[in-house]
C-alpha cells in the first residue's frame, strides 16, 4: 500500500545541528579509504587505542585559548561578558568549551561545524554539531559551501540558515570540500596493533585458565571395560580436585599406576610483542606530531623536549590556530553587529610555552645582564 508523501510547511527548529543519535560501532578490518564514510572508523580508533585519544586531547589543550580586542570600550566589555558565559550545549559554557569541542571534531574528522543561535535579534548561544550527519556541497560558486542536513522525512536538504553556520576544514583537498583527519593513514596499522593486543589477551587468558591432559599409562593388559572404569574414576577424582581448588580448598589427587599430567599448550612459547608494537606505535605517534613522552611512552633515556621539537610542535599548533581563527572571529563579529556596535575585532592567542621554565629564566637573566653591560659601557664612553 503506497502512501502519498505530504510536504510539511513547518519552520525549522532554531538549533539545526542538535539531535538524537545512536553511537555506532563497526569493524576496522577490511577498511579501504574511499574519500568518505570513514568517520566511524576514526571514532572507533579513538575508543580502541587510548594513545590516539590522548593525542587529540593533548593537541586541544596545547592549542590554548585567546582574547579578543575591540576598538570600542563598550563593545569590549559586552563581548568579554558574552564569551565568558555564552551557552554552547551539553552543559558547557564559554568560548573555551566551544573551542575545545570544535578542535576535537576538526582533528578527528578533518572538519568541524558549529551554529550561532539567534533569538530576539540577539546572539544567545553557539554550539558545535556532529559533522557525520551532514553533507557538504559547493554553492553557487567555488568559494561557497552549502551544508545539507536530514529533514523530518529522512531526506537530505540544504539547511535553511546557512549564514548562522560555522564550517572549518583542515587541509582540504581539491577533489572534495571535506578536510583531512589526523587519523588518515592509521586504520591499517591500528588494525594490526589491535590484533596483537587481542592475541596477547588470549594468551594470558589461557595462562590463567589452564587446560590439562591426564594420561594413565600401564593399562595395555587391561580389558576394555576395566580400562574404561579406571579412566572414568581418574577423571572424576581429577575434576573434584580442580573444583575444590577453584573454591580455595587444597585437595590431593591420588591415583594408582603411572599417571602423567601436562598443561595443554604449555610448551608453546609466548611471542615477543615489544618490537612490533613499538614499530607500529612509532608510526602512529609520528602522525600526531607529538613527542612520545607526552603520550606516556618512554623510548629514550633523556625524556626532554629539544628546542627543535618544541619549534616544530609550536608551528603545528599555530597552524591549527590559524585554521579555526576565522570561525572564532565570525562569532565575535556577529555578536557585535547584532548589538549595534563596531564589529572590528582582533584575535590575540595565548603564548605557547613548551620550553623548560628554568631555561627561560636563565635566558631572561642573560639578556638582562647583557643589557646592563651595554648600558654601563655606553655610560663609560660618554664624556664627563
């Protein structure tokens, strides 16, 4: 029986990106990157490998926060109050919480989406959305993108208020408007690593739950009935002894004749997993751009961040900041414009400090001493 679909003329909800969803689980094996649909793989990788989840968290926290500088003192006061207490959903408040969720999505999926909620002609809240439920298409020209979402009938349609949406991609490719995730290139290695961990767990489960082989010798001259009864008696007594052992009771096993007891699989050696696990982890950690010791991996005797490592990581963090800065600026400009104030703003990011405090203090001391000596030399050269 076919039913005719009726178009609904109801207005869209104020918040277009929030909705109920079911957390998906899938298998990482047989994964082939095809340019899309790998979001479930990346999410499962973070759940299965704590080192990757910790890498995303470290990158988000190391990125730090920012301040906004306005040209109008009144605009500065109102904007600071809004950024400090603005609701961003999921029980979070403030621009720092929104930035953390935005960066988390950007690193995991290669793209992030947010929405500015306007009510009564004022900007009331800013929330981040789930990019896995949206589609991106080019707009009327190659410089614009249009976000599509699912309507009440289960069909993908353009979201009605595109000017209130925030969309950021990380390292986008010319082929499609989607960004590139930090986890791209990792599913194959992650699958191998999980197989190794699963094998290690199975081996230790076998070591903690032993299976025995009980062999009664010297029964070659017995008739089949007697041999069967003897074997049944030995098996019964051995089962009782093992059952009592599980309950914490010590029970001796007494048998007549030559009885040989062996652990099934006890002669099989455990494979050394240190070398292959480290090789795979080195590849995964290299993709994140973080030093290994920041993720709890001790691979060298001197666990310190060199100047070169600090400079490289600082450049990575600044690149991430430059990627999300237009979205942060759009939030501030929209708020000030709706308030009827000068919306010209400047984003001032917090300083990134990755060097040892002792070395920084010594460098500052040396600079001060050099400045003092130069001043004294200059005074000594001046005529009296």
